[in-house]
C-alpha cells in the first residue's frame, strides 16, 4: 500500500525559489509535478539546456509511473500482484530488477531484526488501515494476521529469479520502500541526462537533494513540527543525500482514549507507541524510506547501535514531552 504523508516535510522557500546569479550564463530552471504511487512527485531542477530540461523532468516522472506499474499491489496486472496471487502455490518468476529490489528489502529486514518488513500488510488490514476504518482487532484476527507476517515466509531463488511463499495468506507490500527507490531512479536519470542540481520529492515523505541550487551550498529542507503543522522543527541541508520521515499524524485512530498509528511493529503485531515522528538522513532514498519505519519501530537505543555501525545514516527522533510538547533526539555516527 503506497502512502505519503501530506505534510510530513515542508520545503523551504529559499530552496525552491530561483536565486539571482552572477554568472553570465545561468543554468536553466524548471519545476514540475505529477501524481503517481498515491503521492505527488515534485522535481525542482537546474540544467544547461532550457529546451531539454522539461522533457528530462517529464521522462523522470514516466520512470516513476513505470515503477508503480511494477510494484503496485493495487494494480491487478502488476508483477507484484502476480506474486501475491500465485507465490503460495508455486514459484513465481520475476525480472531481475524486481528480484533484486525484493532481496534488498529483505536485507533491511535482517539488518533491523525484523523492524522493517514488507510482509506487514495483513497486520495493517487487521487494524483497519487499508479500509480507513481503524479499529483494535479481535485477538483471533490478530493471531491470524501474525501467522502470515514475517520475512522468513518469503523464499527467493537467486538462480531461477523466482519468489515463493511458504504458506497461503502471505503477501508483499512495498509501500514502505518503493517510493524511495523511485526517487533514486529519478536521481539517476537526471544525473545521466546532465542535470546539475535537483530536489526530488515523493509526496514530501522522501526527498533527495542532487547537488545544490545556484548560489547555495546545499538544498535547505525544513522538517515540520510533529504537533503543529504550521511550524518548522528543524532545517537540514541536503547535498547528494536523502531525507525520509515517518510520522503518526497522517494515519491514526483513537479507541478507549488510546491513539493508534499505522506504523506497526511486525514482531508484536501492534502499532508503535511513544514516538511522534522519525526522520532519517541516508545516502539513498531507498535506504531512507526503509529506515524511517525501521527506526520508528526500533526506538532510540537500538537505532543508536545501528547508526554507529554504518556510515552516512542519521536518525532524528521527535518524542512526546509533557513540558514542551516534544523533544528531539538525534543519533549519528
């Protein structure tokens, strides 16, 4: 299930406005957007050719649409839907791109000790987040969902490039990572086509800053206040790196005075409590998109251990605070 928080990230006006240039031949500038993968993808690009730049940006959006056709579990004819339909009864052959992407997704599951899991869909359904009628599931329904959740149920055959499930009811949902992959594909296309600088946004939930806009050292991106959407909590600088964020403000319900968000701990089968939002700075959109949910589930202490062992990854937690509304904890190597 693809989902983008509508206001998880706010781009600073300074980053999005065309600045005056001292150069006699300033680069061309073009902005475009398109709805795809249930998000508004936006590209703010600078390049040497004013005639070619709009076509390049349009080609980049076409690439996002292509990925949506491959990885959507809402499109009945997508390769991902074919896996979900048939993999419990037989090995399903897939092309190299999708196979490698699934292998990457399962690697993030292993590295996070199951905090990130592309088989979490049945839990989201049990809690009513697919249908928009959020509710606390009955114990029998939660037990049934947990029975088919877990990366161990997904069997990849590297030699044959096939995917198989070890039991009926298992399904793959790439909504927690595919947007970041689409951002990375767009960045690769822009870079290969000579675009010197661009800010690529997947619905505001994953953003990549390619290079830097003229007159700046990096792209300025504001992270929204986790409680007050009209305020900024933090400004980060993006230059050849990604920012992804996961929060509780967009999809949640309340029952018996308790607030439940859509971010699940796949191992307990229950929504995570005690965190407002998590932002991740990472080398790629794919990594950021996977790790924002993973860190949300892992919490501060285990995230600290994760980032200390890896270069270029940073986690920023926004936690409830009785006195100030929220407090920030930043974990980096």
